[in-house]
């Protein structure tokens, strides 16, 4: 071969090698895409198998011996939320909730509601596909007439919004968080991150002191108190006498009105009242037979309400160091709240109902359920500041507002239970609503959800004002999220407003709590 032809041959050889490498890369990419499609299809079929398995179990059929995938714990006997949602949240992966005793008949049960409340649209940002627990979809609310004489419409999920494409007026971004403001509503709020509070485990609950100076968090084996202004930890409360084996998550925390004490409820069925200054246990109340999921101090500072998976609510006299009242439900109690005037106690349950009792007599005066009630377990309730409304959040992905007012107190002297009146249904979350609250001026309803977002709602119109997401996942894909890993998702477990207004806190399974500021929007 002549010397002049050699460069041509080398060039052709190099071109051939590059072409082969490019072809191999293309084949490798196609194989990767096929693997991704296969995995997605496999996950879809496994989810469908689990759904069919659950439906078969609900119909009394047997799934033994069939190739139905890994076994899962059955859902509660009355509500159809996951049977151990709380344990799943704490573990950061498994599906979970209270382990419940067998249900018993509520002797004070009354017929359900016959009125339909108007739903209101929410909105959700663009993000990764959701993978809810496979226990079937919540039923749609039936058509009917709402409390205002208008046909009740079933609100469809809100539109998807891409934060990158939203106009500046309708978004706010910070480091690893963003807020989207509903473009279909007048913007009235602004929001910003104030502090990120690191923990060593899942943050199960958050609560402000009455003066707004401190925020308490509950996590594994400890409750912690932080200074709101500085973000510095003030103290860490741990019971050295508690069992040393396994986890011991603090499910609920609440300050006494004077700020001297912090009450904690935990998995070991014990309510502890801590002297914050001395960092010692002042009182320890036992009596519940299962995990304690919720606590609330009365404004008189003497009484505290507790709700447990043992299907009971108890009212405790702190001075007398005893339970003075016990109310029993059909299923596990996930949430309790005492009214601002200390006359009522409300509770949400896995049996899908919201109940309200007279604290003095233990009389059930209102039971909210039925056609306008929730279609799945109720995980959070909160009174409005004036005590005239109650909001509830459910695994059916909705928030409901119930009207109380003077008619409720008139019923306190009667033996017949009143059917609750739902005046608003807030729809827009894409997954379980785990926490609800109202701002101290009553101007906004707040909600935290397994869909990874916090939403602010206008209680007068039912419109969502903003959707907040914080803590961006690692990786190149823009998967915005706020708080708690469940099946590779981040979920908002707990939201709480400051009683002084202007601030709120979120609890997190990414081992963080956050304090946020909300202000009137000034354009």
C-alpha cells in the first residue's frame, strides 16, 4: 500500500469504530428504556394485584395460595385507610397507622347527614407521579343539594402547574423550596422560610407555645423545644426510665397555656407532663391500652384531652392526676381538639366520623358523617378561633368545615345527638390529608398532605391560595417536595400556626422541622 493511501485507510477505520460505538450506545439506551418500561409495568401490575387482593378480602374471599405478591396488613375494620399508617410514617417506608383493638358499637351513634356541602377547587404543582397506598380509591361524593340550595358539584383535581413556567407574580422560590400561588384567585399572601430545625429522626408533630416564642417537636424518644426567633434548641426532653429497646416515637406535643409545661403522648401509652424549666416529668398518666396519637391542652391549663388507638378519648385532670371522663368510639382515635371555651371536645376516627362531646357530661352532641361526611379515616381536627367552626382532614384527600355555633350549645342539654352541618369541602390535595389547622385570625385554613405539599385555603370561598413545597430531592430531576419519606415520597405529617400569627411550622420525615413566615402580599 502506498504511503499516500494510509491516512485514508486510518480515517475510514476510525469512522467505522466511531459508528460502532455510537450503535452500541444506542442499543444500550434502548435496553435501559426497555428495563425502565418493564419496571414501570411490573409496579403497575403489582399495585393492581394488591388492589384486587384487598377487594377480595373485603368481600370475604380468600387470597391464600394465590400468587398475589407480598402480604400486607389489612385495613381497619370500619375505615378503609391503611391499618398502620403511623408506623409507616415513622419507619420512613412501610405503610402504617394505629394497631387497633376490635371495634365495638357506639351506643350514642345517630343516623348520618342528609345534606350536601359545596366542594371547592384546590390546585397542585407539576411533579412526579404519585403512588398512593393500594387500598382502593375513596368514593365520590353523591350528587345532591348543598347547604346554600345549589347543586353540589364534585370538584375535579386542579390543573398542573410547572413552577419554572409560572409568571413571577404567582410563585416564590428559595433554596430548595418553592410556593405557587393560585392563578385563579387574587394573591393575598406571601411566604418565606425562616428556620430549618435538624433532628435525628422523623419529626412526628410540631406545636407552638401560646406566646409564640417557642416551638416543640416530637420525634423518636424525645421532645425538643426551639427558640422561634433564633432557631436554637432550648432543651431536649427524654425519659430515662422508658424502655431502652426499639423505637419510641412521640406522636403528639402541646404546651400548657402558661408555657410552663409540655405534654407528650407516645407509643408506650403514657402521657407525660414535663416541667420545661426543670426538664423533669411532673405527671405521668397511664390508662390507655394502645398508642396515644393526639393531645390537646384546655385553655384553663388544668385539663388535657387524649386520643388513642384503643378507641377512646379521655379527659384528664392534671391537678387531681386522674382521668375524669372517657368516651368510647367504634374505631381508633387519631386526633382530638378542645374548643376555645373549653366546653367541647372533638375527635376524628378511623371510622370516618367526626364527633363532638360536651366535656362536662360526656354527652355526644354532634356526629358528622354520612352523605356529606368523609369517605375515609379522619386524621386531623381543629376548632376555629371563635369556636363556631371545626375543620377536619381525611385520608379521602379532602378537608371539610363543619358549622357549630349557637345551635350546638342548645343541643348540649338534649339527649338526641345532632347531625353535623358541612358548609365547605376543600378539594385539591392528591393524597392523604394528615394535618389541618386554622390561623389565629381565622382567615386561612392550612393543610398538610402525603402529596408533599402544604396548602392555604380561603374558608369563605373554598379556593386554595397557595401550595408550598420545600426540601428538593437529590438528583437532576426536579422533584419538589416537603417533608416525610413514605414509599420514596416526602409527606407533610404536621402543620401548626403560631398563636401570635405570621408564622407556622411543619413536621418532617426527612428529620427536619421548619418554621415559615406568611405575610400579606404587597405586590
